C-alpha cells in the first residue's frame, strides 16, 4: 500500500470510493458527481492536502481535508474519511493520520476539526486515539411541519433577497455554525442558495439560507422579534417550495432552538459530535 495526495487521483475514482465506503454507513450515502462537487466546495476541500491509500492500483481509503481559518487559526477540516469494506480492520484511518499529521504541521496548520455521528462509537474512539477531543454536540432535524400556522403578524413580511447581509445575519445568531454551514461554506456555493428575509418596517429581523432541496444552512430571528411564529413562517415558505426540510448541526446546548424545531414537528433522527485536535 502507498499514500498519495488525492490531487493525483481522478475525481470519479474518489467519488466511487466515497460511495462504496459509505454504502452501509449509519446514514447511507450515495452522492452524484454534482452533489459531491457541491460538498467539496462547501467544505473547502484541498485535494493537495487530502490523502488517499492505494492498494494494487485501487483507491481503498481516503481523508478529504478542507482548509480555512477557524476561530483565528489555520485549520484542517476532516470533510470525509472512508475505507472500502474489503480493507477495514487494518487500521487504515490511523495509518492515514500518521502520514497526514506531519504534513499538516509542516504546512502551518494549527488544528483539525471534524464531525462524527454520535453512536458511531468505533469512529469516535479512533479519532480520540489519533488526538481529537469532543468539543460540542450537534442535533440534526428533518421532515415536515406538523401543524397549521397562524397568519404572520401584519407588521411583518417575508421577502426574497439576493443580498447576503452578513452583518445583520450574524447579529441574530445565538451560536456559531458548523464548518459546512458557515459564511465561507455558503459563499463557496452562493448561487445555489435562496435567501428569505423577515422584514419589519423596512428592517431585516430574520432570515434563512437554503437550497432548492430544502436543505437549510442558516436560520435565525433577532432576539427582540422571537416567539411570534416568524421562524415557523420561514420554514413554511421553504416547505411550500421544496417539500421536506432538513437542517444539520444545531448546537445541542441551545435549548430554545432545539425546542423550536421540535415544536415545528421536525424529527431528530441523528446527532453529531464536533471534535477538535491541536496540531
């Protein structure tokens, strides 16, 4: 077996290995080339920093590495680790990290982060052995609204926008997003996102960023305008356009936000950990 930068491997081979590795995952994944490219851009993957394992000419394992600043530090994000079923039980993840960590340090990275599904104890233990620690939990929601909403208060309106008003948007947050829903992630695929805003006397007091499939990257309402059903009307508007709703990585200690999605009728099928390793 040999290690190689993923930049030396054709993208179709990386995608084939990715799908084969995740076919029997907790949440089975089978990405099209279009979806894979979207996620690669959103997570800021640098194939030169990413590593693959070749056995008899075949890609049998990989770690995709996204690159960006995170909390003021140059950060390597594990945007996906996969090993073919035929090559499991050989500690390939640890071996890839043994190859990768010195490379990241030499290239000036200060830390690495990742997300892993809670309940995937084997993966969590592997990452802990490599050097990661759990720093926070995330809840993931999906489904459809379960109740009819009261009309939106007359002094509010929901408007489409084409402008990312990041200063206003960030002022509504109660927690920092995960890596793949951050401002940088959205900007990498800006043309794929719809922007809904809640207006009150010409002022933005809430917003949502989402894709045509109903996948929500960010949603928030200004603190002074909460508990008026405004957030649920954002969800209703998206559901009318896209059908089902999905939002990942809601910070697990944000009880009011968790309650909002639960009361709206969305299900919470899976949760994740965010893990961090200093380099």
